[in-house]
């Protein structure tokens, strides 16, 4: 890639197709608003010619006809909005020889499997919740005694398969939830995890280990507005039910952390970013366990790019506006690719 990188293709989810992570399983006005804000922010960056692709049918033919210098891979829905096909886009771009922002297919595969991420994190000394793996067809007579526990799919994003009832306090509730999960997401293996009752933190990173990796100020999810009795978690209701208090009452704020905890979060996320092969940006979700220790819940390569998403909030805490956050991600990718050339 030359120094005069100019033509940039921004690829997002396909607006015209169903999407299991969206409200009612499809794109709505609110998604168009965040999309328009992203396009406007990129469009205001000088020195680039942006073209936006929101339709996946014929995508690669169109890219081949007008090859971009770099693709902004904001297709976090997966190709044709199929979550397991998120890696197919970067894989195909590699075959075409087109550089792109964000994680490689290999990093995506590993991070999509939460149990594998947990094992890698544990091997690196990063605290993780106690957990049992429940294959989708495993008999349900031998459940682990981790109560209170949180049950979730091993592979999913966007809180799919996590509802207000995911927090279970006894075997009866666990059986009910596993039954619902098996009926709703057939064939999907589940995790039964130690419930982490403490504060929830997001840690965002922009850059790359070789060219400079910056941790943004951590975010805390503010559940204080939730009515009493509702489990304080980011469940699917918070992303899919506009009338739910999970949608209206949960806010993000800057985490106020003792320096030693913030330093430990910084150390853990840096090691994991490098070990799992994240690139350009990433987000790590932690929650504090009953013993006061923050534990890793999951790693998001190519985290949500929306101007109202967690990464944008964290950038804001650092005084980086949305447009500059997008610019930093793009520049991180360009610096990485130029270094490799
Ligand atoms: N072990 C846990 N204890 C408490 N809450 C949890 C736990 N695991 C997940 N959650 C809640 O569920 C949300 C979504 O879980 P997460 O593993 O991050 O999946 P997703 O990929 O859908 O974001 C978290 O943000 C948190 O609020
Ligand atoms: Mg998460």
C-alpha cells in the first residue's frame, strides 16, 4: 500500500436482510441513524474517498470492479448477517489481497468461542469465572452447583440468548433456562457460569502492539436506574425491547477505579490483545466477582462501532470524539499494513 491511501470501502451489515442481533430481528430506524452518523463522520475526514457497502449480494464483484486500498470492516453481523460468517469477509478480502481494519479470521474464530477465550485467559493468569460447559445434547441430570449462576450460549454476540432469567439461583431455575435456551437456539452449547454480582467494566483498546496500543479510560455499566428485583445484567432486552427498563434505564459512565485495579486491567487486556491476535481495536468485558476480583467475561474483536456504543463512550472519556475514534482505528490499520509491506 502506498502512502497516498485514498480509496476506502466501508462494509457494514446488510440492511435489507434479517439480523438476529437486532430488535425484531431486523434493521430499524435507530440502526439507520447510527449508520448515518458513522458515514457522516468518515465522510468528514480529509484525504480519503469513502464508499459505503450495505448490501452483501454481489459485494465481492463490486469490490473487484473498483478495488479499494483499504476496507473498513464494520460488518460485525457476519456476511449476509449470519453471525458464524463474520470471518468469511476478512478471509475473502485476504484472498483478494485487500487490506482491512480489525481482526483476522483466526482471531474471530477463537474469540467467538467464550469457553476457549476463558481457557486462554486462565493460562495467562487473567482471572476468569468458574464455569461448566453444557453441550446442547448433554443430559441435564448432572448440573454443576455454581448458584447463583449465569447461563448463556457459548457462542453468541449482542446478548443473544441472555435474558433477565439467565441468572439462576437453583437447579429448578437452571433447568427452566436451559430448556428455554435449547428450544430457542437449538444445537447451541451453553455455559453455566459463576454469577459475578459486582460492577461491570468495559476496557477498550485502539492501536496495535507493534505500532502503539492505547487503552481508553475504562467504562462502567450503570445499572443503578433499574427497578429493584431486576437482575443487573446487559440482557437481550437492553438491545431489543425499547419499552424495557433494560433498554431505557441502563447507562454507561466512566469507571472510577483504584490505580492498582486499572493497572491490572491494562496488563491483562494488553496480553490478551497480543495473544489472541486482535488488531486495530478491541473491547474486553469484565465483572467483579463476590470476592472483589474483576473477572473476564469475554473479548470482542471488532467491537461495536456505533456512536452510542461502549467504545465511543470510552473514546469520549479520553476526549476523543467519534470522528477521531474512527480515524484512529483506520490509521492503526494503515500503520500496521504499511509496517508489514
Ligand atoms: N458470569 C456472569 N455474571 C454476571 N453477568 C454476566 C456473566 N456473564 C455475562 N453476564 C452479563 O451478560 C452480558 C452479556 O454477556 P457477554 O458474555 O458479554 O455476551 P455478549 O457476547 O452477548 O456481549 C454481560 O455484559 C453481563 O451483563
Ligand atoms: Mg459482551
